[in-house]
C-alpha cells in the first residue's frame, strides 16, 4: 500500500488481518518505530478489549 492518506483506513475502523480471527481497531496511522525509524501504516488494538497494559 502506498503512503497516500486517501487510501488509508479511518481511525476507529474495525479490521481482521489476513489469516487472523481477532478484530482490531485502528487507533493510529503512520507510526514510527523507535530508533530504527521504521514507518508502519497503522497502529491497532484488540477490539473490543482495547489497549491492555
């Protein structure tokens, strides 16, 4: 997927990953990972559980 905001899913979207069975909710987009500066398209949490600490 290209990093084109028009193609990204909306925050709050509920998805199931390919090959997965648990629902995830999109809570962030275009996230940088630490010192590696790796860019991820999405940040998600389990749905309906949410962020579990």
